[in-house]
């Protein structure tokens, strides 16, 4: 029994490097709320925070002011914040942007590119990409400014 437990523990420890390996995100293009096409590759060489959200998601809306604060604090320091909408009615998005006061880019119809980031089944879902475009952090659920900032600082 004890040998079996040690074997399982050893296998888990050996798997950790495989699970934490950085994943490169495939490039994609989506339109922003003004209709302009935006590609992930437009931000090459920058640290990118990608936040999947929906207009009907309370926790998503609650964290948007902290994402805006992060955007304002780091936009001139090589950091980009992108909001990618999923499962939302396009007509509801401009009002939500106005209501939350965000000025970072909001990209529409991200359902089709969500798979580029791997598997997730809840929102808000946030990914931090390093300057090479690799996922270096994934944050599930509503998060505060301090946690976002701590993750971003690791990759500047």
C-alpha cells in the first residue's frame, strides 16, 4: 500500500513539468466594438492579459474596473489588456463598456477562438501571455487588481 502511494506521488511529481509547460497561443483576428479587425499578433513583444467575459456574468463585470486600473497603470509599460466576449448579445456590449468605464480593447465573438487557449468551462477566465505569446498563467474566476498585477510583474 505504501509503495503504491509513493509510486503515485512520484508519477504526479514527474508530471508537473509537463502540466506547467508554456503553451503558445495561435494567432487570431476578431473585430472590436467599432468594427476594426484586431489580431493577437498586433501586440507581439508585449505582455498580454486576455480576459474572457460575458455581459450577463456578474463576476466578469465586477472585475472589469480592476482590469481597467491595470490597463491604465501598465499600458505604457508594455502590457496590453484585451477583453474577449463570449456567449453575449452584440447589442448589449457597448452599453456594458459604457457602464463599466473600460477603455481597453473589447473584442467580439471570441467563442470561436477560446479553444486557442486550451480547455476551460467557466468565466471569467484570464490568461497571461508572455512577450513570446506563450500562456504563462491562467486565472479562473473573478480576481482583484493585486493578483492581476502580481502575475503581470513576473513577466515584464
